[in-house]
């Protein structure tokens, strides 16, 4: 695939930032015990100043408007340094896509301008609840299933009550898209409304920050709404039109985003495995000369290149319109990242499970893919929509 000069410039910028700024702090942040303290604002500010936070905002609004192929290049390079830090940036891309696709010009004026101006302005979306999660990907028709967080109108405001959990950028974002139930008598497809909710909204607060085995830099938190008042003007789309409001390109980007991130992790694992195999002396020779190690390295390389091809093919298709293979891409990325990181840990032998080496961190990060964008079972069910 031939890259443009602009695409290569973004790739090189991301690679340099990952090697010089992200990778040196990756293990250190991962090993902090308190999940609230793993986050580091300085790396976010530095990355923002290079354009990584606002990369997909349309150019007419002052962003960079990079295309999907460039997005894959940048996400993969950043993830080579640290997968969770890459995801913190691209989480803002995901909802920048939605702002561009579904928000009114007045909403874009109110929220995009401060987002662009503030290096610490992160975005998130609150969907998952204690009794509603990946099933929402399949939009169940039963009114008693799915999101149950209530939104009730009071004049020109809506009163939100309920709890969301596992929300990405939950403890650090300044603006959230929030899924609510405005008509509990009908299904999610007919009775949900999507709101824009700033983090300083009275009645809205952050609860616990979840302590995960992987992606420990990434802040997944509980969000609590207790009579939180939100202006009617903050509705995205129309009342009871939340599903329609989300029908832009966001879901396709979500799967592509995670596949690109997984590609970066695989590249990091392969790089780590090759370095170890070329320098570890055992059995009278460097272990890269042992056939068993060669077979593992070969499999790692093969799977990484297959994922690269699939991800870039999907990115190029996304430039032409909605894509159909985003779900298979995500399923494939999950299998690949988990296999490649385990092979890297195997090649490292006993050192592979030591926390100061980094191989086991990649394995822990890869475990997160099983439960991203709807768990693997729900993603398989979504395949029935393919023609």
C-alpha cells in the first residue's frame, strides 16, 4: 500500500512520540497500585500538542481531519508504546466522529471549540449499566432489557437518574455522550435518547475507578446521576431517537480502532520477541537458531501481517462508506493479539512472567480484547447481519 507524504508524516510523528515519550513510562504507570493514579496528564498534554487528541476533528472546525488509513497508522504506532495510552487518545476520535456526524451546528459550536482549545479535554460515552452491557449491540426488542437509566423532562431540562459502569475515560473526560431511557414502555430502538453531558453538571459524579488486569492506564469508571439536570438543547438528534443518532460511522470506527490498536501491540510483541531471541544464549547458541523458537516467531509475524492487511483493507473501505467486515475484523484482532502476545511470553521463558520485562503486560492488555465493543459472543451474533 502506497502512503501519501501526509500519512507518512503522521506515522513518523506517532512513532517518535511512542518511542521517546510513551514507552519510557509504560511499565511504570502499569505497576501503580491505585487505578486512579495510573493516569498521567503530562503525556496527554504532550500528545495533544502534537495533534493526537484532535486528529479527526474536521479541518473546517480547526482539527486535522485525518482519514481512516492515517488513523490506523497513528493508533498502531502509539499502541506500540502503550496500548492504553493510544486508546485514551483514540477514544476522543470515536466521539469526534459522532459530533461531526450527528450533532447540530450549535452543539458543535458549544462543544467542539472548547474541546479543541483545551489539551485536557477528553471525551467519553456512557452506555453500559449494571444490568445492560454488550447486549445493546444487538438492540433487544424486549422493553425490559437494555439501558434503564431514566431521563424525564421538566420544562426545558431533563432530569437524569441512574448509574453507568465501566465507562471509558470515565474519571477524566470533560464531556460524555449518555444513553438514557425516555420511554421505558418500548424497546431500546424506539425509546432511548442520547444526551451531551458535561462532567461539571450538578447531580453528576464519578464513583469508583475500576482496577483492571490490563489497560491499567486507561480510566474505566462508574458514573452516577442523581437528579442531574441537562438542557433540552443537549439532546443529540431527537427525543426517543438515540439509536438513530448513533447510526453514523461510529460503530465501524470502534472496531477498526481496536483492531489498529491490537496491530500495534502485536508489533511491540514481535519486536520484543525478536530482540530477546537474538540476544538470549542457550543450548550453545542464540535461541533464534532453535527451530522451536523460529516456528513461534514465524507464526507471530504471519498473524501480525494478516491483521495489518485486514485492518488497512477495512480502513480503505471505510473511506468509501459503511463497511460490512468490521465485526469479523474485531473478532480476528482478538484472536491474533492474544495468540501473538502469548507466543512472545513463551519465547521469553521464565522471564516472560516477570513484571519488569514487559511481556506479561502485553498479555494482560490483550485479555481486554475479549470484552471490548461487546463481548466476543455478542460480536459473533452480530455476524448474522452480514450478507
